[in-house]
C-alpha cells in the first residue's frame, strides 16, 4: 500500500518537513480511549484492540503522537520510516 499520512503537528517526534508523518505506522483512536491508555498501547498492538466509534473528527486523536525530545519516544515501539 502506497499510503501517505499528512500531519501538521510539528512538535511530534514523527513529523517531517512538508507536513509528512514518517512513523512506519500510527494508531488513531477515540479521544476517550487514548486518554485512558498508557503510551505502550499504540499501533504495534492494533490487531488486539476493539474497534470503537467516534461522533466526529474532533473526537479522534493520533495515539502515536509523542513530543520531540520526550523520554517516552520509544514507549510505543513505533519506528520512523527510513
Ligand atoms: S505520529 Fe501522529 S501526530 Fe505524529 S506526525 Fe504522525 S500523524 Fe502526526
């Protein structure tokens, strides 16, 4: 699959010039789910997670986001694409 994820969150560890996400995978969840889960619940565990609904785009979030320079950058087991 030739997928491009565009993102403007430029303080994320996975953000790159041109507003590209260079994470090898990401996890999008309802806000309520993300706020209750630790950092290690992320894209690498997606197949184990129960699907859930959201009322609008404002109720979704990128669970893979981690601030640049954070000591939590490796907690999600997601890597940058080369
Ligand atoms: S991980 Fe999420 S927040 Fe970070 S650049 Fe990719 S899409 Fe944006």
